[in-house]
């Protein structure tokens, strides 16, 4: 993971030093960088979760993110803790951390188990329209026709990548002509509970993003992330206690491969990824930011090919190009 750390730091320093580099689209660029960071995070947390469990990963990643953020804000603001935040900042950013980090991620990780990652990721693509609706309800945000078109195109590309067609090849009935197989089936072939869990994950992330924008109100994005992380950490401490999982903490800390992946994931996700997501919603609408950041399932394809030697289909390649075209609409 060392090359990933190096590349992330280069991008990170360049963005800070150049004011997010592209002044005309700072929010859109921050969202795209956040999506790249979350791609690394997904790979790292997948590896760590298989070794020590998802809830332990959630607890430890937030603690590590707090340390990373504290070190950064110490050098950038002169304070390790998020000082200077108003009551408004603390209330709404804490609520955002509870909704996004705790409830959203708790639902999402459970959905992975019930319906699988493919269906969960497809339903997570509903986060952009949910964010747009919540942003309209809470903050009165509006979106241009071109932005709406970009959302639709990006969603279509992501759907092409994470959704496959199920052919209905039923056995022939003697005496009756064989019917042509249907190209697509739209029946409920997955547990309703799992679909609702995945939807809860999408709603949690989208709502948490909008609440973050409302809660920041000009406050530093990295210190704002630290407030969210603090709330999320204490939320998972409560869950960890309720489930009686504290006896699993020390074995997890002694698992060096898991901790290496976990550190990488915490660096790219709750630290850099979430912080850049807050920079994104600070400079652009919640719906646009959430749409660009939702291309993670597409960005992860080349890394899966390189790292895990997975084979991709032409449809997945086409879906990646469609999603990229949708993102490009936000920059035109």
C-alpha cells in the first residue's frame, strides 16, 4: 500500500497548495478526489474486514481517523482538537456523524451479508438523488438540467457495471412450445430486509452529507470531519458494548496484516476521503457532489484487475465510460 500512500499525499498536497487546482470547479474536483480515495479505502477495508470483522473495523478506523485528523489540524490550525466550533457546528456535525458514520455504515455492512456487495452497491447509487432531495428539503438547493442529466448518465453507467441481467431459462414443458427467455427479470429475487438495509445505507450517507454541509457553515472542513468522527467513534463504542465485542479488540490489534490494511483504509477514508467530501459539498451542491463520489464501483475495476486478477466484461468497460461521461457533464 506504500505507493497508494505516496500518490494520495502528492494529490493531497497539490490540492491544498493550489486551492483545489481548478478554481472554477473546486467542489466537483474535491468530490472526484474523494471518490479516488474511497476506492483505496474499499480495497483496504475489504481485506481488514475479512480478518477481524466489520464492526471492529468500523470502531478502529474511526479512532485512527481521529488521530490523523488531529495531527493534520495541529499543523494547519494549531489545534489537535476541533476548537472554535460553534454550538450550531457541534449539533449538526454530530448528528451528521451519527447518521452517516454509525447508522449508514452499520446498515451497509449488514446489507453486504444479506444481499451481497453487487446489489448493495447498486442501491447505494441511489445516494445522489436522495442527497439532492434532502438538500432541496433542508437547504433549498437547486440543480441545473445539465447537472440532472449528469446524474442520470452517471447512474446509468454505474448500473451497467454493478447490475447483471438474469436470464429466465425455465425447463421446457412437454407438448408446449418453449418460450423465449426473458432478457431481464424484475421480480424480488432478494430478501426485502437486505434491500431495505442497503437503502438505509444509501439514505444514511446521503443525509449525513447534507447535514454536514448545513453544519459546517464556513467552519474548517477537516475540523468538521473530526467532529463527525468523534461522534461516530462513540456511537460504535455503544454498539460494541451492546454486542459484547470488547474481547475481540486485542486479538484484532495483534493481527498485523489486518492492522496494516485498516491503517491504510483509515488514512484514505475517514481522514482524506471524508474531508474532501466536505470540501466538495462546501463548494457545490450536495446532489452533484454525491453523484461524482458515487463512481467508486467504476473506479475500483482497474484495481480489481491489477490486484486480484479479475476479468471484466465489455459491458463493464462500457459502463465505466458511460459513468465517466456523466461526471464530465459536471465540468462542461
